[in-house]
C-alpha cells in the first residue's frame, strides 16, 4: 500500500474514508469466503429451521484481545486509581470523558460532573451540572476537596463543543477551577504537552514551562506523570529543568499533574 501522509489520512478519515481499513478488509475477504463455503456446506442440513444471514467481520482474528492503549485509556485508569487511594469527601469533575474516567470513578464513589454540553443519560453515582467554566460559577465556589479536569482545558474557547470563542478560554477555565477547589484540596489535571501551539478548532498544546508558570502562584506540585508520543505512561516523574525545557520529549503528549491548592 502506498503510504499516505498523516495529515491527508486525517482528512480522509474525518470525511468517512478509511484507506487502511479498506485494504485490511479486502485482505480478509478471501479467507472469509472460503470459511463461509465450508460452514454453509453442512449448516443447512442440520439446522433447517434456522435463519441464515450475513454479517462479515474481517479484522478481529488478527487484532489483539483488547485495545489497552491511547492517552485517554492510561490517563483515566491512572487518575481514577489515585482518587480511589485518596478517598476524598467529595469529588467534582469538569469535562472529562463520561465513558472512560467518569465511569471508572462511578464504580466506587459518587461524583459531580460539570460540562458545557448536556448529558441526557441517567448514570449511577453521577450528578450532572451543565455550565460554562469560562463564566463565574457562583454556587460551586470552594465546593470540593477533590477536583479533576482531564484532557479538557485545551479545548476551552475554541468553539469545538459549542463554547464561545475566546483566545484566553483556557486561562478563564483554570481560574474557575481554582475557585471550585477548597484550600489544601487536590486538583487532578491533564492536558496536551509539547511546544505551545493552537490547532484551531480542535485543541491547544501547552509547553511545560507555560503550564508551570500558570500553576506556581496557586498550587504546589504533588506529583507529575506523563504519556509520551508513543502512548507510553511514565509515572512519578521528577521535573528537572531539562525535562521542562524538552517537554519530556513530547510534541503532543499528555501531562498529568496532581496539584494541591495553597492555603
């Protein structure tokens, strides 16, 4: 197969054309036809009262038993484990993935979820609040001793999720998050790390030096982990000047910060 540049591949898949999947399915077609012929040979004789239909799946036999990979997978598992060990009185989350991180938390504790988009599902242990974190929150000031915002702040103000356009959306969002958390509370925060840039309207990428400058007045850093560009999780990493300067070797990695709000 002719190699397709990553950018072109992204555009093709975004509009519903998946070249890699097409080639893989074509490779699986011939074995499927042979197996189909062998199966049907005696099926009709023994199961005459059964209905037979076609539902071809070509790729599962060459895939792994499960897909334990990706930034969200490792991030969600890692942070939910930290919260389980910390066992806070209350936990509030802003914008993290419902079918990943929030699902992990809801298996062992109640969690308040805030998001700009509505949530129509009724989920056990999840209390939902619809709100725009770029605006004052009022009732949520000093609301919790434990707060999370995973892979979310990089989207604020870009309009991707129906939020208003604001070039400082991430700063306004961080200010609101600071107000939600009680003094001495823990803030579990993750976002894209690498050389600072905006990829409109998808996301921002933040350099470690920029993020640390935003945190230094309001938080002490308890722990740092990161997921590199190859989706490998690195836990309890010491942030040396060299690692900060190089963004831990990431161009679009995921930094996971455990921050404690200063009294």
